[in-house]
C-alpha cells in the first residue's frame, strides 16, 4: 500500500493541509506541537474511522481531533495497493459519511461490509488487519516504541491465526471460545448456576429435600392428636389463671384511680387559691396603669435623665461660683488699670512721638537715597564723578588714542571730586543718626523717665496688667456662655422629666420637687414590676398545674378506656370498679402484675394458634401418590445428569486439544519472530546483540555477550530497550505482511534515546525497509535530518509542518 495524497479539510490543528508523500522514505519535520502525531492519527482515522476500538474510547469518538479553528471535520486520502489498484476515501467525521472510490472514480462503498459506528470496513478487507493490530504494528508513537505484553500476545495470536486458517478472523482462539460457550450453554461449568446441568442438580436436590420433608411430615402426623389434646388442656389452665390475675388487677386499678382523684382534688384547690391571688394582683396592676406602658429600658432612660439633670444642676452651681470669682478678679484688675492710667498715657505719648520720629527719620533716609532733596548729597553724584574719571582713563587704552596730559588732569580732578563728595555724604548721614538718638533721650527725660531701661520696665508692667485684664475678661465671657448652655440643658432635662412624670405627679423646677417625684415614681414602678412578675409566675404555676391535671386525667382515661374530665369522674369510676360494675382493660404499664397478665394473654394466643395449626396439619396429611411422583422424577433427572456430564467431558477434551494445537502454532511463529527481530537488532547495534527470545506471554529476553544467561530486556538501558522493541515492531510487521498487503510504517520520534551511531544504523535499516514499503519518519531534531540526508541524499523527501 502506498499513500499518494493526504488532503486534510479539518482535523485537529490542520485546516486545508495537502501532502503528497513519496513512495519510499518520507521525513516529516516540525517542532513539538506541530501536528506530527495528529497526521498519523488522521491516516488511521481515514482507514478505520473514529467510532470503534480502544483508541476511539480514549478520544471519545474523535472529540480530541475536532478542528480548533474550523467547522469542517473531514478529509480525503488517495492510495494505491500492491496490485496497482488505486482508491480514494472521503470521510466527513461530523456527519459520519464515508465514500470509497476506485481508480475510475466509481463509488464502491457498498461492496464492503459496513459497521454502524465506523461505516464500510474497506481497510480491514484490503489490508487484512483490524484497527487494533494496525495501530500496534504499523504505528510507532513518540516514546512508545516498547510494546506492552498484551500487544505482543495479540501480534503472536494474529500470526498463529494466519498460519492455521489463512485468515486473521478465523482463529483458534475463537474456536476455543466457541467450545467454552458450548460447554457453558449446553452443560455448565463449576462457576455457573443457571445452566442445564446446574438446573438438573438443583431440581434433584429439591426433590430429595421434598422427599425427606414428606417422610418427616408423615411421621409427625402420628403425633398430632396427642399434641392437640395437650394444647387444649394447657389452654383451659391459662384461661383460669388469666381470670384470677384480672380480678387482682382490678383491685390495683381502683387504688390507682383513688390516688389520681385525690391528686386532682388537691390541684383544683391550689388552682382556686392561685386564681384568687391573681385576681387581686390584676386589680392592683390595673390601678397602676401608668407603669404598664413603661418598659425597663424606658425606666432606665428616665433614671439616666434624672441623673443628668442632677449633674447639670451641680455643674450650673459650680459655674455660678466660678463666674463670681472671675468677676471679683476682673474688678481688681480694672482698679489696677485705673491706677496705672497716668503711666499708660505717658507710655502712649512716648510711643506716638517715637513713631513720628521714626517716620521723619525714614523720610530723611529716603532723601539721602535720592528720592527727596533735603541737604544731603545724593549717592549718584560721587558715582557719576568716579564713572567719568574711569571712562577718561579706560577709553584711550581701548581705542588706542593718545589724548595727552589735559585729559589725564581732567580725569584726576573728576576722581578727587567723586571721593570728596562720597566722604561728605557719609559724614552727613552719621550726623543725622546722632541727632535722632539725642532727641529720643530728651523725650524720655521730658516725660519723667530716668532712661530707656526705666521706660521699658514700666511699659512691660503696663502690658502685663493689660494682658491679665484681657485674659480675665475672656475667661469670664466663656464661663457666662457655659452658664447659658447649662441653664438651657437643665431646662431641657427638666421638661423631659416633667413630660415623663405627667399623669403621675406635677413637679416644679427645683431639686426637692424633682427628687421627691422621681423617688416616688421609681418606688411605684418597682412595686408594679414585682406585682407583674408575681402575676406572671402565678400564671405559669397555674398552667403547670392545669397541664399536670390534664396528664392525670389522660392516664385515668387510658386506664378506664373512658374520657375522664374531672376528679368527680375519677371517683365515680373507682366506685363502679369497687362494686364490680365495670371491667377495665389492662393499661398499667411497667407493673409486675400487669406484665403477668399480658404474658398470660400472649400464652393463650400462642396456644390457640398452635391448636389451629394442629387442626390444619391434620387436614393436610401427606398422600402416597405424592411420594411415588417424586421418586419417578428423581430417576428421570438422574439419567439426564449422566448424559450432561458425558457431553461436558467431551467438550473439555476438544478444548484441551485445541489449546495444545494453538500453543504449538504460536511457538512456531515465535521462532520466526525471534529470527527477524535478532536480524534487525544486530544491524542497529552493529552486531553487539544478535539473539532475542520471546516467551508465550510476549516477554522479551536478550543474549548479552558479557553474560551466559538470558537477560530480561527490562534490565537493560532505556535506549537498548527502545531498540529491542523497535526491532520487534519491524519483525512483526514483516511477518504479518507475508502474502498480504504491504503496510506503510509511521514512526513518531522513535530514536529519542539512541546515540548517533545507532541512529545512523537504524536509518540504514529504514532505507532497506523503504525500498519495499512507504515510511513516514517524524522528527523535530535537525541532527536526524542531517543523518538522513547523508544516506538518501537529494532523493530524501522532506515534508515540513
């Protein structure tokens, strides 16, 4: 088989991907996640579909292969068989549609057997392999070169089927299965329970049991009359004992009813006393109706308001005392300021004159700076003279002019004039400052101060007195504001108290009236709460007594089986029971006497049941005809059992012979498989390992040069294990193809654990294999691409993904 076209409309990550592979070796190059494995899955799905086999169960009918970015889930594949016949397959995986065309574009789908899940089974007919065998032999997935024991066993069984029957579908395994089914269906096995032999043996056991039961019943029939007489005598004795127990029980019941009646009378008396006390309490509570609307939280809020009112009054009194003290202090500070008034006037005059003098001084200074003219030389005059002298001296040197001596004299005169005017200006400014200081001292002496220190000391004393006066006035103002606030707060609290006490007592805004009213209100509320709690307690006690009386009456009703409504009813029932006028049923649970009565009644019922059973047994006495029928059926079933056992031995003998034949065939093909595997492994390892052995379970053993015994392949390095199983894959594929269609080989990164030398040897093996079959080698490593180019050269077909 050679694949000529792979046209993927939508499958996994591929959308509209067309590939034209070569007939021999094809190297598919691409990084991880490029879709190399998906390409092999597409070819398998095109051949076998997505609806059967273990692979489909893992992929949930192709959900893993649904296109990522397209709604089309379909593809086309064209291939040529070894006889030269060409075919085309169109599959729509979404709709489950499959069409197979021959080389003349004729639809030949109907020629093949069809499966409801995968459609036409053309691949199994053309390739001679099922999907499971195709996957285990023609496909080597990434890191899955090793074949599990189940896979090896399946391959060996397939080879044995081909040898023995010429068809993989006609197998010794199926013949064995048919024999096993025949043994199970027609005879039965040790584990079966519903097969013919099982049913015969079960019926024989049942008949034997029925026979033994018949004999036992016949023997018991003879003793039935004596047992019946004994039971009837015992029944008469039990009834007599029951009558005596009931008489004693009636007396005990009367005593219990009398006790219940007395207890009910006591409860009625207590209830009457409590009703009287409750009526008195309710009248008192009704008279104190104002407290009925008052909750504990409201009372707590009223008490807090009262305490706040008392505290506010206290704070207001303290505030009045503080205001009086501040007013006295304010008056003293005012008198002190009156005494200091002359000093204050002198200080203010000095301050005023000093300010005037300071203003005149600033005007003189401004005039000296050139803003006003007042006798002083402006600063610009000496600056102007000095600048002119400098220009006369500098300009000739800059301009390279020779001005002569007159200009130099002029420059000297200008410089001397500038210096003279600057000195004169400084002397004038100093005289002005000296005059200002002298005038200030004269003013101080004129006002009676001895000097500047005396003036500053008296001024500081005056400022201290003024500061104390202002502080005292500010504090006095704050205390007066506080008094207004406290007075308003006190008025608000009083109104709140008065509104709460309205209807109880009229109060005035004085401490005695409010305190007296609050004490009376709190005392009344406390008494009201006590009466209310006591009334509530009385109601609860009354409810408890009523419930207790109800329980007592219910107990009496249960004892007498009549409704008891009062103590009088109980007394009447007790009197009737004393005169023997009424027989009450038993209801005194837990009493020893009542237990004896119940036990006697149970014994009477059991005795009556046994008597009825004995009468029934006498009516159903066994007959001799029934025994004869059972013995006849036992003989017939024993003969049938012997026939079934003989058929079972024959089927088991045929099964054992077929197993022996199958084992021999499998051994023959195991030898051929070992020979092919050894040849391939010797090529890959350059002759280091030359012999491989396979046991019937599919486990592999290797002859190692350093060891004389066979070594399980699992004990070797992971790279060698991969090479052994790779050889097994190639050998199995070669044996499966004998006389059948050549299969394409799909290799997905099989040499990940090979060294470079063994990769080169494996490629030589692939080159040999690709001469007769189509090979798809998938890799992501550039080194393997380079090694492949060394062997195939320009003939290498590289498919980039």
